[in-house]
C-alpha cells in the first residue's frame, strides 16, 4: 500500500525483512522518448531504505540514487 507523504514522496512499507530475504518493488514511471533524450544515464529519483536492527541499536537509513538510460538496443535491455 502506497502512503503519500506531505513532501510529495511516497512511502512503501514492506514489512519485516530477515537476513538473506529479498523483496521487489515495481514502479511505473514516465520518461522522455528516445528521440528527445540526451545520451547517457539520467537521474530518476532516490530510494531510501530505513530499518531498526533486531536486538536494538540505532535506526539505520541508506539512500541510493536511481538512474535510467534509454536505448533502442533490445540486447542491452536483456543484458541488464
């Protein structure tokens, strides 16, 4: 369930995660067409992972920048 935030961001709670476990999140976005884009990676947004360690300790937050690159090459898409 998406939780819109006052600053325009969206919070996506994923529940409890344990060592070795993975979760996936798919997000639909709109980007410019290949004809109007400049070559190379382009910024898309930021993802923040925040959690509280089991057994106590200070909460942890990590941010990662997300980029995308447009290509007409199906082979490059498959390789990624």
